[in-house]
C-alpha cells in the first residue's frame, strides 16, 4: 500500500489498482482511500463470525496455499518492477509529494528491500526476508511490527533488526513486538479476543503515527495546522 502526502492546494490524487484476486476476497485486498486506516485493517471477516465448512478448511484453503505460495515466490521480480514503476510515476507527477509504503506478510519484505524508494516504510509481520542480508537495503525511516512468536519474523529477530540498523547509524527506526498474537494479526485477528483486538488497534496507530511523522510536510514549520493531509493506499502484489 502506498501513502502519499502533498501540500494543500495541489490537485487531488486518486489511485486504484485492480488485483487478480476474485471478488470473494475483496475484503482482504480491495484498496482503501483516505486517512481512515482502521478501514483496511478491520475489513477482514472476523473468524468468530465466519464458520468455515470442512471442505473449505481441509480442501479449499490448503489447495489455495499450495498454488498461491509458489506463485508469489516466482513473481517477486515482477512485483518489484511494479512497485518501482508506480513510485517513479508518482514522483514524476507529484514532485513535492512525500510517499510511504506499508506491506503485510510478503509485502512487508518490500518495505525492507525497496525502502530507499520511499520517504518512509512500514513492514507488518514480514515474510520471505533474507535475514540479515536484505536489511542493507534500508536507508530511510523504517518501522517494523511483528508478533513475538511469528515463525517468519519473531521478536528475537526484530530485536536483532533494531541493533543492526542502529549499528549502521540509522536513527529513524522503530521496532514493536506484539505479544499474544500470531502472524498476520493486523488483517485477520480474532476481534472477540481482547488481546488480539487491542494489538490490531495498536498496529494501526503505529502505522498512522509513523506516516504522520515522516510524510507530513509543512511550508511553514511553525504552523503545521495549515496543511491538509491527503493519503492514498492501494495493494500491490
């Protein structure tokens, strides 16, 4: 997802990317426009209200994962190309804009590897990261949100990430480790569980706070209230 902030008075910017996902998965991958970030984190079906059939649980889901994971891995170069072209086009069209990126799961990896393309990035429960080699790509403000026991990127690795980046002299680094949640909690937490619901809301505040800090620009630093924030988000796969 891309987030863009530009000065008041510039033309409004609209961005929407179609995805190859079916309409039945629209809650998980449709884009959300505007600062109302809870929209894209809370629009997934609450597992407590979604009773899956045995066929879905033991046939459809495993089959989808069997097909999806190899597809994602084999198409990573293409995904990088899409991100690069889109970022370049946005910067050409809006030269004064600040652009941020937040990625989830394998999209979180691009918040690491493509960090230099943006003014700030956030990685939420990233996966497929070549650790620690790919941390070398980080040079701009970077925020990380992980579940303590996430097998893809756990709390220990998150702590190591912070040490490595700060050891490189990077000061604009934020690392938060969330207890009591699993991989992917920002998009599919059990909202009836207090710990998970609270962690999801805290992650929303983490992302919003990071972009408010690094994307909002002011023509007059003494008068930050004179600016109007505009943000665009769209999933890139």
